[in-house]
């Protein structure tokens, strides 16, 4: 009996050693999985308008695959802790509170991130937090690999972001909020430019990755409604719903998931022809897109309308013109 007891103790010590080693390895691997957030479309943010989109990225630098549960409704996979500079937390959005207090099934899928790979998704802070006043805030995300539950709130925290919210947007002469230059904070005002200069301004802004300037002369509401389905949906919405549709349309353009041709960055371009009368105009542009071995040529025709003496781009078409070999 004495030897059996001794053998049992040795066996238990060995098992504990193995499990502690595995636990240490798992902890070490988890420490090599990075959870980061950044602003998806860095811009001037206001208290009550437009989404505040944050991109969440999980990067696996460990030698083992990393697995976690991702809810279809991201509110059960992620949360945001936003605080004032005096460390006062902001209240959750009412919609978030309702979701988490209703007893319903949470649908999810298991995501596996292999070694050296990353996984990202974008969330709007306004879906999580109630913003009431302008000011400076610190933003941190909490990710729940096993989903958010009342009985399981174990989370992994990310880095901090600094968020500055400005007072209500400045209305322009036509009642439409004015754009702000994200680099300088100055108001971007539409100028009385001829159609060819409007198109040149837009294309140059895209080359320089200046989204605020790129969108300045685009009528997103009109462009959105070129699709009959979207047009019907837009007309059925109230004012708030329409603003959200336009904001999402702008975001989709930035992600190149819609109207990808207009957001392509041209290596160079030439204005070929400009025609206009008192109300409407067209500008034809040859745009070049350089790749490793060849340059692609595309002829764009931009359609503009004159409103309050300002030319605005309302539509465009694209025609492929072939390729040329690079020198």
C-alpha cells in the first residue's frame, strides 16, 4: 500500500506538472495575440452626426492557432469603455442595454486565426455609447472571446484611442453641414470652380488620400439613389434614416465595397474634354493606374450639375481603354 500511495503521488505530481506546463504555454501564446483598435476613417467627429467607426484587429503572433467566438450581433463579442479626461465613464447606448437585457439566443461562429494572420471588423461607437457633449475622451475596447454573458464577462482589453468630439456641425448656406479638413481643422467650403477644376480637385484629393476633400464636391445623396432599390429605400426613410444611409454609403465607398471605380487612385490623369451649359456639364478624363508590369488606361466621364453657382458631381461612367507596358 505504501508503494502504491507513493506511485499515485508521483503520478499526480507528473500530471500537475504537464498541465501547468500546458497552461503556461497557453498563457504565453495568448500574450502573443494582439488586440488593437484604430479609427477606420479618421476625420473630424461631431457630437450627434455621422458614425464613429473603429476597426478592431486581432493579430496572432503565437505559434498556435487562436480561436474565439464571434457573435452575429457584435454587441455580444465586444464592448467599448469610453471615459472623459477626468476618468468619468460614458453611459451605454439605450439600444445596447436593451440587447443585453433581453433573454434571447446569441448566434455566433467560431473564428480561427492562424499564426501570422489577422482578423478585422469595424464597429460604430454610437451603437455602444451615448454621446451627449463635445469634449476629449479616451476609448478602449473589451473583447469577449467566449461571448458577453451576465455570468461570463471575462474580457481582453485593447489599446487606447483619443477621441475629440466637436460641437454640432456647422450648417452651410444650403443647410447642409460643412465639411472640415481633418489635417487643419478648418472648414472646407465649396468654391465656384468650373467643372474641369472640380474634377481635378476631386482626383487630386484622392491621390493624396484626403477623404474630406475627395467627398467635398460629390453629391452622395444623388449618387446613392442611382440604384432603384436604394432609391426606394431612401425615399421611405425619415430624415435620420436618410442621413445614416448616406453615411453608410460614404463608408462603403471608402472600403471600396461600392462604387469602387471612383475611389481607385490614379497614378496620373488628363482632362480630355469639358462641356457645360448653365445647369449641367460633363468632364471626360483619361486616368492611368500603374501596376508592376503594365499601366491600365480608363476613360471616365463625370456628370455635374450646377447648384447655387456651385458645380457638383452627381454621376460618372467608366470605359476601359486597354493597357500599355511599363518601361
